[in-house]
């Protein structure tokens, strides 16, 4: 399994082998090599199981893997898999229980979103991306153009770029919710659609694509992943808005 390397001796100290599951092994191997990671061997097709098993063995890359496969975050509520779109939306729903409607609507400045506006934005974008998933699955023409450099990097790291994006539209164009119920209803709609598409994007034609203005041409599976990546990105904004609530004396112990 580790050819051409040699098995370590008893006195060589601790050693370990990771198994990392990815949806497209060839793509990940190509991107790893682009980033200077040397494959020890592989890809290798294994004969067992119902699918195609490819086991690329990597050497000397623990630090690089930690950067490349950023599958968890050490900041409180962000400690979770980044590429699980339904789980991230569920996390938003759980966090919502800790807010009153006044806390959700509070704006520290006129040109800064409330937490409620951020929730509405996350819901609206998720619904937009779900529409793109459907468009990709119904596409009759194949699109062979790919992602931009930023898009390739974002999908390799399974994370939205760590930059604050200033929207061209006015901040207050995103409505401030009138009730928690409308947010819950929006999250439930997103979760219902994600549950449906989670089972259907796997078999979708990967050449059916819709263009993202920043990341380039994305297929149905990638748009599904984008929902989690975008929503996860806004958890950092949520943490900053929670700090504003605390500064205003509006925070309570139920927020997490």
C-alpha cells in the first residue's frame, strides 16, 4: 500500500495512515499536485466494493492537509464539517432558538445588517443556489468550461474565501424579519429541498452547469456544496453581530 516507501521500524516512533473520502479522487489528486503535494503512489483502483475505490497515498503533508482539507473550525459553534450543507442550515435553526425577535432585528448601525437580515440573506441565497441545481440537472447542452482560480481554490479548501464581501445592493434591501416564524419557515423550506437534492445531485450530469460570477462554471453537485460553503462563511459574520448585541447590553445567556 505504501510502495515505494519502506515500512517503518519498531523504534521509529508513532506513525499513522489517513483515509480521506472525497467525491472526485482524480480532481483532488490534480489539485493537490498543483499545490506542490507529491503523491507517493496511485491513484489505484481497488476491486472490492460496489464503487470505484482509489487510494492515493500522500507523504510528508500533515501540515498541508490541515490547510487543504479544512474540515473543521476551532471557533465555538463553527466546529463542524464544512461541506455538509443540511447540517449547517440545521445549525442556523438551532441557534435561532436563543434569540428574541428584538435581538434579531437589532442594528448596531444603519449600514450594518441585523442578525435577522443575515438569516434572510442566507435563506435567499440558498434558495437561489437550489434553483441553479435544478437548472444544471435539466440542462440539455453540456458546458465544458470550468472554475476560476478563486473557484478552484474555494472548492479545494471546501470554504468560501476568508474575505468580507460588500454587496452592490443597499444593505437595507435585505428585509429585517417581522417574526422568528418567517425565518424558521424559510430554513425549513431550504432543508426540505436540500434533503431532496442530496439524493439527486449524485447522478446529475457534471457537464450541466450554471456560471457563478466569482467562481466560474459550477455543476449541480458544486452548487449543492456552495450552499454549505456560503452559509458557513456567514457564521463568522454572525459571531461579530453577536458581539454587537453584547456591547449593546442585549445579549443573554441563551445565545451560543
